[in-house]
C-alpha cells in the first residue's frame, strides 16, 4: 500500500491534460469494431513537459497508455520566468507554429493543442500563431519541437567561450 501512496504523491506534482480523444472504427466482416485513441500532455508547470498518444479498446486504457508514454517522453525546457527567452518556430510534418515571448499580463495566446502544451509547461505569457496543418497531434508535436530549441543566454555564452556581458556587448 505504501508504494501506491508514494506513486500518487509523485504523480500529484504533474498536471495532465487531455488534448484529444477520438473514437476509431475498423470495419470488419461482422460490422464495425470501435476503439479509442487519446492524446495527453503532462507537465509540472516548471519547464518539464511530455506528450503521449495511446490507443485501446476502452477510454480509460487509452488515457492510461497516453500518460505512460508522456512520462517516458518528458523533456526539460529552457524558460525565462513565465515566458520564453526568444522567438522560435516549431515544425512537425506539415504543421508549423510560431512562438514569441510576451510581456507580463498578456496570457497564453494560443489555440487548442498548443495552449495545452504551453500551460502544463509553465508558460504564462506567450504569443503564438499556427500555420499549415492544424491536426492536433502534429500541432502539439510542433509546439514541443519549438520549445525544445529554446536556449538561455548562459548556455549560449558557454558555447561561445564568452561571458554574458560580452554577448550583450556590455563593456567593463
């Protein structure tokens, strides 16, 4: 019983959102067979986020599988406070999303799957525009790909063997 309680405490730190739930029909000789697919996003609102897709014959099983996959695909993002450090573009197949940092009080200006991913990642102020295909899975993955490309100034300075002041052009 203790293992189960500890597991719940660990899970409570993550917020999970159902992006899309679909009923899928397979036509067979005797008629139609229905199954379900679920697209879930999991995050701790502090820069850790994961995306999962699960399929099963019952809704709860599909959601459980999607959450397990989201836990496995968890990544850490470089955020700056409650927004992103710089403009970025995320691509996945035919979906494209433009992400821009916004000032405090703007909120999450994003639609559908992108909003869910950004909110559970902990981004509170951002502007976005989705272009191309608006398929929920592709748009969520494009948002995640765009967020993965974010770099903070300290990492860039370290890569270039410079100080942060040198990158900003501040002379001492």
